């Protein structure tokens, strides 16, 4: 029904030069007066457009135009995106002219135009053409080669579009294409530890902002030690415009770091350290791994009291380490005139001991 209506429309058009917009998913296109011979001095353009996600497949069922050198008299011209895809005339292809034959034409995008033109004569009563077009799905999953447009993990094609999904443990970013990880809150409270970019040593996730916090008691100083294996996307001229590692330690900042040179060892002199890792939406880079450790101030070396001993006896004590002072048999610990079995002392964050070394005095034996 629609085709019939459409064709009365083309007959009507055949009087002059005109343009017809076609937006249906398929239709038949006939040259003016088809199947009778086409009129002279006629020009018609059919502008076909279909929704995004489709291409147009154009096919000629019948083709019979006046042949001429390079099709300069009568022709059917197919254009898309400002480019001429083909110019046809005659019945069969020759060295200088091309007829469509049985080959379909596929548009690069979702629009295509077909122009019919005849010059001042049609003495041999050429009949013109009868063509069909149909919208065909683009399989974005297999046809796209540009990394910027394809899915990061999984691609699913459907008629008229496609969508992306991510491997377990990942989330689809709002760009609907890249897969990010949730890594904004990793807290480390142990005095030593290992931190790596997600999936290390495999490429780290795209479009992610990760935050790793090391929070220790005041008095500890965190030292970070990045392994030599370090690979964060960089740029030859601009400093870390895509992906970077930044470190905040108290009021100090280290970085941004990127490239293939490891930051090595970083003495933060702080007990609170934040490691920020940003990645953009492209690239495959191996990431980074670090170990951290914490050290505190050291306290003065202790001398055991006369007639007493220190447990454990070490050449050096640092923050949080404890010792026990005991006296030899027959003696007791005396501190501030208090008599006790033993005294515990702790190395404090400022590098002093929590107590003075006590003295050992002979036990006061009660008289019977
Ligand atoms: C048809 O397409 C041609 C070329 O793209 C353009 O110049 C013309 O304005 C279009 N006509 C209509 C009616 O859309
Ligand atoms: C992603 O998909 C949602 C839902 O399908 C849509 O509303 C949104 O506009 C898309 N975003 C982008 C950047 O394409
Ligand atoms: Ca002619
Ligand atoms: Ca598709
Ligand atoms: Ca990147």
C-alpha cells in the first residue's frame, strides 16, 4: 500500500528536479515514469535517512539508463556524507562506465542519497531503474575498531544499537563503555602492608579514582617503597595528563607520578598517608605495587639498675616498644618510694621513656 502511494508520489515528481526525503526503514525507489521510459531533463534526489545504529543497503532490481562516456548524459548517483559512492549508467559495466549489477551498496553511516538525472534526449526509450533500500543493523561489537568507541570488557549487539557490560567486580562507568572499580576507600591500619593498583600486575581498570589510606597512631612515620615494576600511562611532553599516582602526607604532597620510572622510596615523615590513583578511559598499563612500613622515634639507650636487669635487652628501642625492669633475687624495684615486683616502661612518641629507671633495693624483711 505504502509503495503504491509512494509511487504515485514519484510520478508527480517526475515533472521537474526535486528532492524527496525518505525516513522509512525500507522502501522502493523508482526512476520517474518507471517502467515506461523516463522523461528528459529530469533530476530527482532521494535523501534516505534511518535511525542511528543502522546502515542503508541499496539494491537495484532493474537498471536501464542511456550509456555515455563516464556517464555524463544520464546517470544514477549514490552519495553519502559528501562523498560520491558510485555513478551508474548503461546496462552493464564497461571500461569507462559502471552499472550497478547485482551488487548492493552499503552506506557508511545512517544516511544515503540517490540522484537520478536525464539529459535532453531519450530516443531509445530507456526505462530507468527500480531500486529498494532497507535499514540494516550495524554490528558495533565486530565492526568498530576505534578503541575510544568500543566496550572495555563485553559488547552486546542488538538491532539498532549495542551495549557494554563488565566482568564481575567491575561497574559500568557513566560513559556506558568503560569498566571502573570501586576503590575509593581502602583503609590500612597495620604498621606494615602491601598496596597495589587493582588487578596488578594485569592492566589497572579505566575511569577509576582510587584512594588508599594508611592511618597509624601519631608518632609513627610511614615509609613507602614502590617496586621497580611501575607502569602508569604518561605523555612525552605534558606531566601525567591521563593517569597518575599522588601522595598526600600531612601537609606534604608527593607526585604526580606516571610513566615507567618507579618513584622508589618515599619517607613521608607522617602517620597519615593518602595514596590517590586516577585512571582515564583508555590505555592498558600494568600499574604499581608498594610496600609500606612504619617507624617511630627512638628512645635513649637504657642502663640496667644496679642489681637489676632489663627485659628484653636491645641496642635500640623505638616508639611503642616496652621493657620490663626486674631486680635480682632479694631485691625489689623502688619507684617514688613505692616497692614493686617489676616496672614496665614504654618508649613514647616524642622519643622519651614513660618512666625513669628505678632503683633496686634490698627487700625489707619483716621482723618476726
Ligand atoms: C538531500 O541531500 C543533499 C545532499 O546531501 C542536500 O544537498 C539536500 O539539501 C537534501 N535535500 C533534502 C530535501 O533534504
Ligand atoms: C548511558 O545509558 C543511559 C541509559 O541507557 C543513558 O540515559 C545515558 O545517556 C547514557 N550515557 C552516555 C554518556 O551515553
Ligand atoms: Ca539521455
Ligand atoms: Ca547493532
Ligand atoms: Ca589511561
